[in-house]
DNA sequence: CCCGGATTCCCACTCAATGGTAATCCTGCT
DNA sequence: AGCAGGATTACCATTGAGTGGGAATCCGGG
C-alpha cells in the first residue's frame, strides 16, 4: 500500500467524510463514520483528527463527530448562494406572510433542484423540501421553471434520462414535459398539482439575475384542494421581480418580453 | 522539495483556498487566488483543478473561480447551525415584523460571535452584522449574553486579551466587563448602546438548548436615540423562549431560575 | 469479570503531491 | 501587426506525507 491503495485523493476522501453527514445524521462516532464512508479505520481516524484540528469537524458533548461551525462559516461567507438568499429573504417573508404554507427558493445544481432557502413550518407532510435539500427537476414546479429557462442541451440531458413517477399526475413522458415546458415559458410560471406529494400543489416563478438569465425559482406549496391556487401567481411574480431587482436585474425597456436563450 | 516543502497538509491548503473567498471576494482568477493564499502557483492550479472536478469550486461566466454550490450544500445540510437557524427563523420573523430594524442570531465560535442568521435590510450603516460574519464578544450585546453564560475559564480567556475600544462607550476594562456580565446574567438580557457603532444600540437575550445551556443569542439592533429600547426585552425574551422550546428545551419546573453554567 | 466494539499505537512502504522552470495563451495597447 | 505583461498550461525529477494492516488498549454494559 502507498498513498491511497484505491488511488483516491485526500480531497475526495474529505468529501466522502463531510458527505456522510446530513440532516438525519448530524453526529456519529469515528468508527461509524469509517463504515459510512467505506474508508479504512486507521485512515478515517487520522483524517478526522486533522479535520478536528482545523475545526472543520467538531466533537459534541458525547464525543461524537459533527460538522464544525467553521465549515459552515467558510462555505457560507464567500458563496454566491448567500447573496441570492439575502436578496430573496425579505420578499420571501412577504409572500409567506400571505400564503402561510411554505415558500422556497431553489436553484438548478447538476441535475436537480437545490433548495437554498425555505420559510414555513418544517413539520408539514405536505412539503418535503428542506434547506440544502434536493428534489428532481421534472417533479417540482421550481424545476419546471428552471428547466424551461435552460439551454436546450440541458433540457435534452434531463429529459433523456429515466424519470421517476411519484404520483399519478407526475409527468414522465419527455414529449408531454416539453409541451409543459413551452407552456411554462410562455405563461411565466409553473403550477403543478400533486406531482411529488398527492395532497399538495406547487407554484413557481423565475427570478432573474443581472444578465437577464434565470438564476432561481421562487415557489410556494399549498394544499391541493385549495381553490384557484393560480390566484397566487401575481403575488409570486411581484416578489420574484423584487428579488430580481435586488440582484441587479433591470426590467426590459421595450420589445418582446421573451427572455434570451 | 517534496510533499509540501512547507510541511503543510492538503487539508490546510484547502482551507487556505476556501478562506480566500469572502463576501467581498466571491470570485477571482487562479493567479490571484495563488497570491491571496500564498501558495505556489503550480500547486494552486493543481489543487484548484481537483476542487473544480469535485465541484467544491466552480468557474463563473468570466472563467473566474468561485465557491461551488456543492460546497455550501455539503456544509449546510449536516450542520447543527442549520437546525438552530431553522428553529429560530419563524420567531425571528415575528420579532422583525415588530422591531423593523434588524434581528440577528449569533453563537460563540472560538473567541468571537458568529452570526448565523440575520433579518432586516442589509444596507444600514447602523448594523454591521452579516450572516457568517464575526464580531468581537466584548463589544456586542450578543457577545455579552453568550459570555455571561459561559464557563468562567472561557470568560477569563476572553477578558485577559487586549480589547479593542470601538467607541466611547465600549467597555474594555476587565473588571467593568465582569460587573456588566454579572448584571447580564442576573437580568437575563444585555443592552449595549453604541458599543461598536455610535448610533445604534443592541439588545440580546439567551436561547437555550435541550440541556439547558445557552446555545445562541437572539438580538435586535435599533437606533440609539430610540426611547426605552429596553421595552423590547419582553418581546425578545418571548421569542427566545419559543426558539428554545423548538430546540427541545423545557422550562424549569421550579426552584431558582439561575441557569447552570 | 468478561465481551465486543471503539479507539489508539506502531511502523515499513511508496506513489501522490510537490514546485521549480519554461513554453504557451491571452488581452489590451501602440 | 507587433509587443508587453500577466494568466495559464506543460513538463518532470524528487521525496516525505499519507497509507493501512495488525496489535494493544480502552470503555461500557451485562
């Protein structure tokens, strides 16, 4: 053996380690960490020791390992996500104060929607989004909005892979999805009843960045039986516009309202 | 030369790299990164390449390097900070809706206050707190609350180092600070007029965790000239109690109300 | 006292990581 | 077009940081 029998770099192993933590596993023993990551026991101990030293990991009161506050700090303070989040939060509060269910802000990351902020009670069965949580593009209103405003190569990539059918109403047929995307692009919002959880509906609108591309989706989740959920669209649009403006976007002067590519 | 002439581990260098990014420097060229981190050019390129591959770093539209969304995601989803933040947010919104200036949630990290959430407009000169930003313990109301509820060894450590005097009213004398801490402990809140910025006042109260220790400080910043800022204390206390309860804290049954160290 | 798992200690091996030097690619300026 | 200055990529000889199996030790519960 030598530097990593498996040929893995330290960075990759570091990622394995921090990836072992999620909202369901916020702390664990080193041995368990070794098991979860699949790294050799000794190696795990050595690496963890160093990460503890650097405060990227910490020990809790039981001696278990958890992600260090410093880790969060370093990752947060310089990230573009932070700017987006801060710009959006006030407007999200406004929306939340009216809609009362849950309001989320999502971005596209690799092939999924990553939620970077969320307001509303956490306990609802109705809404499974979490901050720093992911959901598939094709089964969320946020995903549809983001996909509808993505380059066609990206759309093709997403639509060409197997799409999970979560409920009766989940669209999984590429052609049907494309039609739906066209609609979303034209109307400027996505409304999807019960695509991932039968009893709820998602409504999402795009948020624009300075270069007039769509950078995020603002969305609310409401009970499916709620009448005219679409009545929420103007509210959402106004909020999204506010966020966009805070991000440096300027309304188009004149001409068509269709966004570039 | 061999594995790091400077004897530095990859982890430490990785930290140097992500530390080079902050809210003022969200993206930069690799060469600049090399300069900022002090790492050899070649080494920086090699390391950055790998981090790009792992998506801990990303290239923006100009080809500059920025922190990757994945970095934020991994650091956020498993962190205890996240749980605290989520528990606190609804209550912070309530406070913010009444106080209107700015509401923050801070924790103690090494020898400073680290702010993990913040509501209110960002542009105020009055309030310099930022999410994932730090301020010194002795010059903030949050810091005083947290310090007042810390082990005395920690208090000694903080009070024994040189304390910056930001304004006329900043306390820098250890003895005076100790008296103030005793007051804070007894009253259950800290109110500090213009300790870091002359024209504003901070008011902070403790947030308790399940084991009845203080885990965070909830605070508002208001203009200093505002009459009876202390009138805000009950509001803050009620909110802090709500957060504490959401974290699993149960009110003491009976007996003294003094909290254990 | 015993048992099983977690943790720490030990150590010989070796290739991943290193960082100079030099070539190449840009980009703006003349 | 040609030039200047910086950013980026390519090359490569060198070596100690990283590795991981194994054994000893610690610890908590029954």
